[in-house]
C-alpha cells in the first residue's frame, strides 16, 4: 500500500513540475490569484483542494520565475475576478458559486472561469504597469516604469543582457 501511495505522490509531483515548467517557459509574466488554501481546506471540498496541490504549484512558480528571469504577479484574494465583467468592468454581486455562466448588464455572456482569467491577467498587467511594490522581477527587485511608454526595466538586469548590450557596442 505504501508503494501505491508513493507512486501516486510522485506522479502528482511530476505533473506539477511539468505544468509549472511549461508555464514559465512560455510566458514572461504570470498572474495568479492569492488564495486562502487553509480556509479552502476546511470546506467540504477539502480533499479536492489538497489533491490539487495549489500551494506547491505557487511555490514552484515562485522559484522557477526567479530562475528563468520571469515575473510572477499575485493578485489580491479580494479582487472580484469572477464577478467582474472584463468588458464593462461592472461587478455582479448576486453571483454564487453555482453560477458557472452569467450575463452582464452590457449583454456579454461570461463563462465564470474564463472571465476570471481575463480579469486576473488585466489586473496583473495593471499592477506591473503601475510599478506596484509587491511586483518583483526575476532578481527580487521592484519593477519601475521606463522613462518613455509603459515598457518596464528591471533594477538588476541579468548578466547575459548586459553582456549582449556591451558586445554590440
């Protein structure tokens, strides 16, 4: 029985590693939502929440974005990602967990999860553009906006980027 549990644990760890490595490899900016995993573990869905390994996924995203010079933004848990229309920005306060699809006052039909993902992306990009103090670059330094436009530069650029600039001069 212990070998079966060990195999299951290793398969789950392998899956989380593959997913997080794929995300970090494909995207320069990853936006996630801060969740109360301990609070979610006290609900009737506790087993499903713990099986999903959300805490381990976040931990791996944090260190893999550091290693690969990517940016990870954590959006506040109280941001209304599911209840906010990503088109008109209106908030639907009557939305319950049972509602998987909802219609906004502007006429847009929203899938709850897709709408939340679009809102988290927009909020994460807004936080980075404003130079939010909790947004960190790959070396742990706060990002600041460049002088012209919304392009961002890091406090401590990677050595390879400095070397390539000096080599081209």
